[in-house]
């Protein structure tokens, strides 16, 4: 019995020691939190001073510096030694910068809505949650709102790693004066959702045509006889699934939360690396960030003939410029007339690219610099 008492006393002491250790750890965490909060407040105060001085010459959008933010986030990645992942560290700093910028007036950012779309997720990933996000019904409306200055920036999808280019966005640049000011890459998970509890009750599946295409194999394997209906957006498809018996939607997890739907099947995209790239559209060209991409709109239709495209691309190879994307689209000027969209590594002011663009411009019948902008951080 004495031994039992001694054992119980030992356990009690050990428990007390663990409690004391845990209390000490919590006090250390509290002290760190206090320092973090003080540093964030100091950063916000300095940002407010910068904003106040620049506000004398313009609006919030005039001192929002995407190239500066890209440099800050690149530094975050370089310094990060864990245990938090690069994604988590970048997200935390993005939110701090977003909150600091929004102290006086938040940026207004238009996106392809309604709420619950992947484009809205891209807005929050790039700008943080302290912006005023404006859901718009169509891609042309996003361009229009930015052109009219009702929105400071817009976010639109440009391509998907599985299904390729979003042609509607590309075609908008044929007549729009807007510039590209950034890009976002978003890992896209598609989910099947509906009011019902099982697949047997589904008569039709509604989603954006890109999402339907990204899930083609899964749909053929599990719902081969249902009607597939294209919608303007995945959120609109989710809204329809909420209101219609027998209708399911393919959309992101947020759409299920917003529209009160049950997820019947998760991550049904055909490729595990399914990613969508979005563009940030604005009204100005940007200075270099050190890690940039340049997008051009060019044509050689008026100086055509054999080898016309080759002559346009030769200067890139001669100056060691990497071409990462080449897309042709009807020019909308006359039949069988085409223009080319080019993505290049580097900034238009970088000496090799600057020299290549000078030669390319001289050879092209149409040459427009759509933007040199920071590449997606993650």
C-alpha cells in the first residue's frame, strides 16, 4: 500500500510538472503574440503615413504597387525555414499587406461572379480579404467596370491546365485598352453537389463549360446518361441546383456552403494537378519586379506570306527570350485573319527582351504590349 501511495504521489508530481511546463509555454506564446501585434500595428502606422502622403496625388489604386508586393512575398519565401509551409507564410503576409492598404479606402476588385466562384477565390488569394470584391455577371462586365473606373482592378480566368484557354477573356483584349497587372494560379478541385442525397436522383448536371470538360471522364464513368448543361459560372450552376429538384452542379466547395448544397462526390476533376490561371487587369503598365512575365498581341497579316510567323518569333530566339505561350485567335476584322497572343519570360524593360521587342514590333503589322507583370508567387 505504501508503494501504491508513493506511486500516486509521483504521478501527481509529474502531472503538476507537466501543467507547470504547459503554463510556461502558454505564457511564452502570449508574449510572442503581444510582440507580433505591436509589430503589425507599427507596420500599419507606417503604411498609413505612406498612403496619406501619396493620397495628395491620387487614389488608393495609384499607390497600390503590385511589383512591390511581389518583391515582399519573394522575400518571405526566401526567408521561410518552416515549420509553416510557403503557402501559409505567403497567405499570412498577403493578409497583413491587404489590411494595411485598406486602412483608408479598400481597393475595389471586380470578378466573374456571383459569389462562390473560383474567380472570387483568386481575388482573395491575390488581394487578401480586405478588398471590396464586386461580383459581376460576365467577363465583358469585368472589363467594362475597370475601364469606367467603377473598379480599380478586375480578375478574369485566362487558361486551365486541363482544358486550355478561356477564349472569351483572350478576345476581350482585342478591343480593350486595359493592361495586365498580375496573375494568379489556383489549384482547382471540382465537387459534385445537389439537394439530394444520392447520384440516382440526378437528372442533369449544370456547370461552366470549362468545369464540365475538366470532369469529363468522371461524368462518363458515374453519370453517363444525365443531361449536361453549360452555365455562365459554377456559382450560377450551384444556385440552379439549389432551386431545381434533380439538378446537380459541379463547383468549388465554397459554392456548396453559399447555396446550402450537399457534396455528393469530391475532387472529381480528371487530372490531380488541375490548375486555373487568372489575370489581374488594370489601367497601367508596371515597372519590373525582378520576376516578371510579358504578354503581347501581335499580327503579321498585312505582311504575310510564307514564314511570316517565323519572322515574328526569330528576334526572341536571337536574344535568348523564352516563349512560354502562343495562342492564335480570329482578329474580328475580316474572315480568316488571325492575331497571336504571346507570353514571354521577363519584363519589357529588361535589355534582352527590350531589344527583341523592338525588332518584333518593326516586323509586325499589329503590335500591342498588354502588360509586363509579376508572375504568380505560388
